[in-house]
C-alpha cells in the first residue's frame, strides 16, 4: 500500500505516523477519563509515558528473542580481522536486524510491567488505574494495525477478497491478493474498546476490566491468526507464537477469575 510517505523531502514510515496518532488519541482519551473520574491527569500522563517506553522496549525484545536463532548465522558473518570501526558497524547492523521489528505481546508485557511499577511507585489506586488503562490498549492498537496494513507487514493469507500489495516492506507480501487481516483486527480492537469504555462509564466489573481485556483479546487473536499469511514470528507446537501466548493468557486469566470467585464465596 503506502509504507512510506514523503514529508518535507524525507520518507517517513506510515506505521510510525499511525502509531503516533494512536498514542496521542489514546493519551487524550485516558487523560480526559482520569479528570472525569477525579484523578490528576498529570499522573496519567506520567504513567502513559512510562508505559509507552516499556511497550517499545518489550516489543523489540520479544521480536529479537523470536529471531535469536539467526544470531549464529549473522554473527559468523562478522569479520574479526577487520578494523574496529567495521566490527562495530557490522555489530550495529546485526542488532538492528534482530531487534528491528516489534511483537505486540512483547509490547503488552513491557507496557504492563512499566505501568505497574509507575502505579506502585506513585501510590496510585491500582484497580482504578487498571480499569482506566484497559480501554487505552485496544484504542491504540486500532491505529497500530492500520499502520501494519499500510506498510504491508503482518499480512494476510492469499484470498479472493482483499488487496494486492505492490510496495510492501516485506517482499513476499507483494504480488498476491491478500485478505486484510490487519483491518479485521483493527475492527475487533474497536469493538473491544467500545465495550470496555462502556463498562468503565457504568462502573461495571470494577478492578477487572484489564483482566477482561486479557481474556477477550487473546481469544480473538488466536482466531485471527489463522488468517495471517506471514511466518516471520515462528511457531510453537504447531501454533503461531502469538497463538501460543494467547493460550497462556487465556489460561492465566481463567485462573485469576476462578481464584477471585472462590475468595468472594
């Protein structure tokens, strides 16, 4: 589609632009929600900044971990007899290749950890902030998946219904009509956001909206993965990495709900 847009003589990735737009919109929604519920929006801003940093780091770390099997192949290509400048140049390229991409679940884990640390350090109400931040994730994710669609990553399977990429960043995505799985996931995230936002306004399931998100999204992601056409992130026991992580999250949240129910009894 349109992986790059030329602005002021420079090529800028559309994924970066859509992600920035999503982060700003999600941030404004979170700050406004915090104000309406009687919280300091400055605390929310600090939490969002740290969550964004954690998500950025976590997404790249998991991407590198999933591609770590390539380390030996590329490390062997580094010439030990070259100059120090050449060595570090090749090492920089190696790390850029291995950690240059991002995986959503890694970003989710990194953002969750960073947010939890921030909330604990600032002594903010954990349950309330957890509920307010739950809808922020799918709201941001909508724009992220639109960016994936425009860039041609995370592309769908070959299909009679869909779009043909001509300029996708991943060469293997080009030339075939592919189902727009990225847009399908963006729509699913929109529905999840509307549901969580409505529950938050009604003060329903207080302290459990994040757990609800971590149950609904993995179920939908597990099903949507069957429409993915790329195999870049590998497979575990016949399932894609994201499907395997989704199953772990579903089981973990199931245990959480069970323990909570037993405690209430």
